[in-house]
């Protein structure tokens, strides 16, 4: 077997982790897909594509932490998803797991008096922090 063939992994595992992701999304409150799209800096249609088991497009490894955070995967769901992801894409998780440890900080912002506006402000800061981390992790990245 060639090296590229051995790196392809199990195609059924790809459909299975996407099926699990779709199930998790379907159980979350309305608006979760949009919050995830915003956090990733993508369109909502991107979320539909990566959650559809019929599409062979893999979920990029760099998006997994955001996906787990925004969608509030349980520990069991996360373990199962990562097991399937490893089977589908051998070696891809090394890129994510080799990242330096992170820590969480909190900041005080004004209450804007409107739940939607408060959520937009929170999402703005979360997205900005994730983009800064992406720049720090990969200074050659264009996005």
C-alpha cells in the first residue's frame, strides 16, 4: 500500500463523525449553526456542508476546538467524534494536539441592554481571539 493510500483512512468513519456532529447540532438550541459559522468566520452553508454525511469534504482539524466549544460536545461525544476523526484522517490531529497549551481569560464589557447585541459583542471578541491565535500559531497564514 502506498503512503498516500495509508493516510486516507476509513471513508466510513468520515460519514460517521459527520453524522455524530449533525446529531449534536440538531440537539442544540436554534442559532447554534449561525454562532458556529460566525465563530469560524464562515457562512452558515459551510456548517451545513461539514455536517452533511453525504459530502466527502472533511472537517478541517483547525476548526475542531471551536466546534467542540460552540456546540458544547459532552466528553463522551467528543471522545467518540475524535476516535472516528482519527480513523478517517490518520495524522491530522497531530497538527491540533501539538499546539501550545492555552488558558482562558475573562474581560468586562458593558451590558448593551439587548440579548442579541450582547451575544454579537461576545461573538466578536471570541472570533477576534481565535483569529489572533490562528495568526500566532501560523504566521505564514493569509487568514
